[in-house]
């Protein structure tokens, strides 16, 4: 097993090109970090597509209700419209910037509507600062994130093959 600074707060996301390691920020956004770990441990993110991928901006995924390409009910047009069966989360805004590789909570226009969806920033997106919860940072594998197929939605979307908490590996 690889050495992680804090395995309980480290996410390993397996994509088709390799693993992406994300350090969660529980001191900054504890509720968002707990939610990601809970869904990862339940296997809810496995098979979920990146449904909104904008070049130079970000890659969005995490719709566990409508975005799982491994389920018969999958419809790419509905991906991005749902969340999990768990309640929405309150905003946990901070001064942490939306820098390249940061993990942000996707939400509707209501700041307290984040649930299971998230995005990874391809570049520094400072215009998002203070408006979306930042709760993680890619520490390795960003080259794999950079290779995610673009589109809104992509014609043939990439997916998270497996998402797990490093402490459980």
C-alpha cells in the first residue's frame, strides 16, 4: 500500500488511465468530506460518469442517482440532475481557492443544495472562490483528470471505475 499522509481522509479514484489521489480537507469542510467518504464506502460512486467536462474549466461527476453507466436505467441526458438519497449539505465556504486540482461541491443556485456531485478544477478558477465549497485537492494523478473526455455531456463519457477511502485499501 502506498503511504498517505492521512489515509482516513484520502480518496483514491480509479479512472481508465490510472488512479487519482485526493486529499480531503476535513478541517475546512467536514460535512462534505464525510459525505464523500460515506458514498465511496458504499460503492455509490463506482461507475458514475463525468457528465459535464469543460476544457480549461472543470470535470463534473458524482450524480449517484442518474449518472451510473453500469445501471440499466442510465441516461446521459439525466446525468447531473440528481444526487444521493441523503439530505443536502449546508455550504462550507472557506478561503481555500478553486485552484488547479481542487475538489469543489457541485450544487444548484441554492448554496445549501450540495449532495453527492463534485467537480475537479482543470485550472485556477478564482471566480468560484467563496461561492462553492472546496473540500479536497488532487495530490497525484492530475494527468489522468486532464485526459477525461470533454463535453456537456460527452458523447462517450469517462467514468469513475472505483472510488475508495485509502484507509480501507
